[in-house]
C-alpha cells in the first residue's frame, strides 16, 4: 500500500492534536523508510517484475527486518519509548506515533501478496492479495484517504484560505500520484530508481503535510 497509509496519519492526528502531522506521515511509512535503504544495501530484497500483480511491478522477496509482524511491533515499541523518554514525554502522543508505525503492517496485509512474514523469512508469510485487482486497490486507498481527510478536517479549523483548501487539494494530488503508481508503467526499470523515488516521495509528502497542517489549528 502507498498513499492509503496516510489515512492512518490523518485519523491519528484528529485523535491527538498534539502529535505532528508531518511526523505522523513519516511514522506510517517508518518501516518502508528503512526497507528501501536496506534494499540498496542488499540487506533486504525486492525484484522488479513487470506486472507482478495488476497494481505492482515488483516482487517483495525478502524483508524480515522491516516487514515482519514482529519487526513492526518492535519498531512501534521503539518509537513509543523514544517519545516517552524525549521531552515533553507526552504519553498519548507516544501512543499515536507507535500506532502509526504499527498501522503500516496491517494496511499492507490487505493488499500484499503473501510476502509479509510473521517473524522471520522462514515463518508463515501473509498477504490477502488485493493488489491482484488494481481497481479495487485504488478504490480502497482512495476511500481510506477520504475517510482520514474527513476526520482531519472535522477536527481542525482553517486559519487561512490555504488552510481551508490546501489539505483537500493535497489529498487529490496523492490520489493522482497513486493512479500513476497503480495503473502506470514501472517506475523506472531498476530497484534503485524505485527505492530512491519512493524515499523522495515519503519525505516530500511529509513536508507538505507538515506545512499545510500549520495553516490549520
Ligand atoms: Zn511497506
């Protein structure tokens, strides 16, 4: 899953206003932010395979360190502990940040082919395979994002006209990017270009979310 993960960021921000939306955008992609550098370093493996599913052009071969259920809990626990240790040590912010990290695995579970390990690469691998249906994948991510946006807009107030329309326009851009991602050709022909473009988008989207959130209170 790609932009659908941000539904969790928007929903968690509406639940805990003190959490940073920009950091929530990074938290929901936390395990991917490690996965792609691990791919570049040869620690985990992705293979570019055109039309591997209707929605993807890659096979996720080996990723126990970032995408096992155990690793997801450990990453979420790590973020929770960091937020409890570093001032202002807000417990509910720590909780929503941890949940954001954990949400990645459960949303991935819906769309991935059985490539998500429970704890190690030799353990059972799960994935409900919605990626095999590109239209259903697109609609699911769009519906999640729309629901997240609705919760976010309902619980915050615009302080400028950018604040009023910005987040809605941003979500439309995310949906457009996802249309290219799901229905378009492979994103470059190497795993390096896939990894670098994914990482660039994660940080760009988090920056945009942070900036737009500053236009609402
Ligand atoms: Zn992932």
